[in-house]
């Protein structure tokens, strides 16, 4: 069953998702050459706990950290490490938190200094794909319309959508129904309705779609070694479309630009 949240529950979800968006914004600014992803993880945990919230990933099925930090060919679920970031890397940061029993979840991929043209294009296409997916969310649309919109955009740019990991409903648990694949066909699955809260999160590879999980049991990497990017927002279905709960003032202008490019 997909839960439709009350006004009060959406208020609580907005609070935690704004916190997640704020912390991610700060981490993006801290992510420069020489800094380690373990440094970023510590900053994230401190900031989440200072706000009275709890990291949602730490301890989740045994995951050891507050953020997932996935560098270059790492797709998702990278474990923060002591390896310093280098100029030219791309870093995906995924973070969840729980506040007053409600969950927030968002991810962003950032360039470390100057990156290759290919990396730059991958980041742009993946973020655009996220906004194509968000644009497909409205009352009466079907769940698979989201993935169909993501896939169409990504493949038109010659890149690949990761199949193994999906977006999800979110609320009083980190992962709720429905599962939201990032590929089509559209017109399938449950109809979306006002009050549903969804974490939409395309993962895009510059090369082929295949991924594998490393021996640490967590880190997913591209099979062909190509770069991979990941963007995620948590949104609520409104009367006529969506509100992005993880969108903060800092990223609003960029979001407007991406949204208007869809139309
Ligand atoms: Mg996430
Ligand atoms: Mg998620």
C-alpha cells in the first residue's frame, strides 16, 4: 500500500527533508581536493545530530556511516574512507536522516575542481533526468511514468540507466512502497495521488548499464569502469504536481532552470 500523508505528516517530512537538503548543500562546499570522504561523513553526522535528528543510513543493514560517498566509477553505497579527493574526481553524496520519526533522503553528485568534459556532461544529464522524472509526478500519473521519463532522456544522450537500484516511497520508514525503477515503459503501476511522498533517484553510467558490488558488500561500481552519477530528491505529490521537499533556497534557482528546460 502507498501511504497518502496528512498535512501534519507532510509538515514533519518537509522539516527533515529540508535538513537533509541543507546538510548536503554544506557538504558540497566542503568537498574539495585534499578532503577525505570520512571528513565529510563526520561533518554530516555532527550537523544532523546538532539539529536533533539521527543519521538514517548508519546501522541500516549494518551500513557504517552517515553518508554514502561514491567516487568516479562507484555508483552508490560507497563507504566513506581516508582517500583524499583529487581534482577531477566526481563524488556522489547520498544522505538520509530521521527527525521525530519521519525520514528524509537526497543525493547529489559534485565535481571536485575541474573535471573532464565527459564527467561534466554526465552530471548535467543525470540531474536533468531527475527533473524529467519529477516533472512526470502528478495526481493520476502512473509510477512507471517516472522511470520512462528518466530513461528516455538518459538514453537520448547515449548514456545508461542503472537497473539494480530504484527510488522509493518514504515516510515513517526509509524505504516504503512503491519501488520506482528508473526505466520504462510508462503507463504501468499504481496511480499517484496527492499526499504520496517519493524519493526519486536516477543513477546514470557514462558507459554501459552493468554494475557489480565490491567485496565490502556495499560499494556498487560500474562493470566497465565508466563514470557514474546519482541525483535524488524527495518530493510530495500535490493537488496539481509536486513539491520538492529536499530543495533548499541555495539550489532553488538551479531547480527552476532545470524545470523550465523540461518544458
Ligand atoms: Mg538516498
Ligand atoms: Mg533513496
